[in-house]
C-alpha cells in the first residue's frame, strides 16, 4: 500500500468520525448541558493540540499586529460557531444537523462572491440553488412544516446560522494560514476562542452533577473532543499536504450523507419523504458548489 492510499483511508476515517459526531453529540447531550459539554471537549482538544504542537517541534509565535485578528477569529470560529452548533443540534435531529451543517461550502461560495472577490461560476450557482431548495424541503417536510410549532425548526435555523458563521470564518482564515502552519493556527484558535468557550461554561460546570454521567457519556466527550476536534483535524491537514486540498475536500462530501444515515439508523430519528428529497438536493448542491 503506497503512502497516498494510506492517507486516503485515513481521510475516509475522518469523514466517518465527523459524520458520527452528530449522533454522538446528540446522544451525549442527554447527560450534559450544552455549555458543560462544549467546555469539556474543548479542554481535551486544546490539550491535544498543545501536545501535537510540541511533538512536531513547532513554536507558538504570534506575529506583530496579529493578536486582535487571532482573538477575533478565535471567538468567531469557536465561541460563536460552537455555541450555535451545540444549541442547534440539541434542538433538532442529528440527521438534520448533518445535512444543514454540510452547507458550509455553499455559504463560502455565496459570501466569498459578494465580499471576498471569489468567482461564482454557473455550476456553483446551480449548486447553491439546489442546496437552499433542499433546506426548504427539509424544513417544510417536517410533521408541521415551516412553523415555530415544529419541534426542529428552531434547531434547524440555528444550525444553518452556524454553517454561515463557519463559512465566513473559513474565508477570513485563508490569509492567516499563509503566515502560520495549520497546527500553529489551530492551537491559537483553541487558546483564544476555545478557552473563551471553556470560561463561558464554568457556571454550568460548577452546577453539573458529574456523578450522574455514565461511561457512555464520558465516551461521547472523549470522541467529540479528542477524535472529532483534535485527531481528525491533524489527519485532515496531513491529507491537504500529501494529496492536495481538492482531493482531500472530496471526502467531506461524505459527511452529510453518512451523518443523515447514522442519525436515522442509530438514533431512530424519523424523517419524512420530502425531507429525504431535501437532503438529496442539499448534498447534490454541496458537491456542485465545491466544483
């Protein structure tokens, strides 16, 4: 087996981890409040990134004039995005969340076109139309349709907001990644926005009844913190370096598909026919928006 084949198997593993993370988080939130869960998994992820940074022999240096940018991006990419993600998934289905969050490339294409000078091709425009049509179908296809009375509509909208925030965050990080290695930058994001998330969660951590948390609950924290945030990101960056960003990004197209399947199969989440059509439309839109 050559090195590229090994990397691609590892990237497939990352896609599985990220897809399964929706189901793991949804199940684990039955034992944790959202803020405590976020705080614990980011403590774990930050420790992991500091260890990786040391093992790789990289120094954590912030260039002159970059501090305010680092702090702002850390707060946007971790405090704001992760708060929206965790509260959104707590209020919707894991399957819905996987598909909605999969629209990140679509948001990157839209915001990049209007504010960052990124070229929006016809095929990307078609992808955007497919994606957002699918989102409407998912919301309308619920038992009560598009209404605040629906059990998932608020969560769906919050997850969709999270996707747009992460899209904006990704566009702003491009310039910074020319000045820092991915491991350096990610560690800085953990130490700024991640630690802000931990501090925001302290009041909930103090009130948390840790004695009531099962082994499965702690397993969910470990999976989401160590595997989904920590290890998966390191493998992803290695894939970008080894096989290139385009080939690496194709594996992310699997995440909404597998995430939907895991939510339905493992959590017995019920989706209606129109929602399946909507999910297919969103996934098709994601693939086209990446071209």
